[in-house]
């Protein structure tokens, strides 16, 4: 049987000691040369979720730059297009890159790319999204994230949960993590609340908003008591749809601890989010990539479906622990979070 090992921040910090390599760059597609032996590819899946460009990319590059004397990061974002990501993956291999960290647009399709890459001597790190046959995998415990999300909805409703109607807007079904979030959420929610409407928002705020509008029409304006949103970006679209329908003061959850999500929690329109620290994820993935490049043991903490892996610990963030999580960790500065419209509420919450 496979084992899932979940580790916390302290263990990750100890594990993420990278061996020697160097300067980092991005958005380059040089032809194969001797320098390709010190290049690491980073392929991220989309740019609608703000974290990939603003957190994951720079933190990954910084981790390589800090501890790698001769290495360079070659970066591409697929903008949600699986065909484009396939071209980016194949181009990096053609350019002689021997290790690629990829967060896949479509995990099933990218598994075939990994098999082909292995035939050409290329190693692959599955970044945040599992890929069958990858050489390493780093993510957070995604089923647990779903369980935390589901339980946070129940906690927000309290004794009203048993008689409540819940709308579930899940992530993109092509993303294996979306399935794990959904599975975990149902494990917490099933039998404890009525799921009156469920659909995929495809990680797109606009589509999620449209699905919320459809849910309001289907369930009834006054009959929706809470909304599960698989991430913060979609929560934004959902909250706009709720507002347009005159629905307010119901629990709405999210994930990713994006700045707008944090601000909505302070404002009171979103109830919680899930913090998956890129400050843990990106360095752990960088460690795997560099160690694979150098032929060293990658330092995985266990295995997930046979792939050497490190799974990190997620955290529920609500109005009571914003200061002690995303601000304390330096993900955001209080001045950036507490814009004029919510400054008074930040003060009341002790965020400074």
C-alpha cells in the first residue's frame, strides 16, 4: 500500500537544503548547449489564479538562485491551455533541459509526456499536482484540504447546518487536485448538510459566478445557506453573483489565501480560505529538482501512489488568524492587505 507522509513547516525547512548551483532567469528558450545541463524547467498551469505568478514562480526561482551556483530556471505558464503546455514541455526537452518541474493543466495527458521524457533522460517533478510516473511529487495534503474546507463550512453554520442548503462549486475536473479537494469536502459534509446544487467552476471566477447564478435559480434565492468554493478566485465570482441577487451574510469558503480572498474575509463577504504556503512548496520542489539534476537522493518524506513525495500541512485561515499566518509568514504586508475600504476592520481585528 502507498503511504502519505504529511510534514509541517519545521520539517520542510530542514529538508530544503539545496546543493550547489546559480543564477536564475525566466521566459527563455535557448537552443541546446552546454548550459542546458544547468537549467531547470518550471511549467505552471494557468494565470487566473494569482498565486502562480505572484508567489510560486518567484519563490521557486529564488530557491534555485540562492543555493545553485550555475543553474538557471526556464519558465513558462500555459494559461490553462493543455496544448500550449505540451509544446512548452517538449520545447524544454528539445533545448536540452534535463529536469522539469511541472504543475499540469491535465494530469492524465501529462503522464504520457513524462513517459516520453524518461526515454530522453529527462526527470520530472510533479509540482503541486500529482502525475503518474513522475520522479518526484511535492504538494499539500489535498484530501485534507477538502476536509478542512468542508468542516469550516459546517463550523460557520453551527447548529443550523443540519437544516441548511449548500451549493458546491468545485475546481476543474482535469486537475487531479480538484478531485481530491472534492473527495475530502464530501467526507466532511455528506450526511451533515444538504448539498442542493453542485457543479464545476473550472477554476474560473466568471464561470463560477455563472454557476452560482444557475444555483440561485435552481435552488431558490432565499433557500441557499452556504457556499463551498474550491478556491478564492472562484469565490470572488460567486460572491459577486450572490451580491447581484441580494444574498448576503452566508458562509462562503475558498482556498489559496489569495490577497483578494484575505481582504474579503476582513470585509466579511468571505468566511475562510486555506493557506498552502508557497514558502514551503516552492523550495521543496526546487530541492527535488536540483537533487535530481545532480543525481542525488531527493530527500522525499514518503511516497504517494509510488512516487517519492513530500506532502505539506495546510491551514484554515479566517478573520481570527490572518495576522498569525499570511502576514507573520511575510506572504503579505499588513499595509497591502488593509486598504482604505477595510482599514477600520483591520484595526478592529488587530491586524497591523
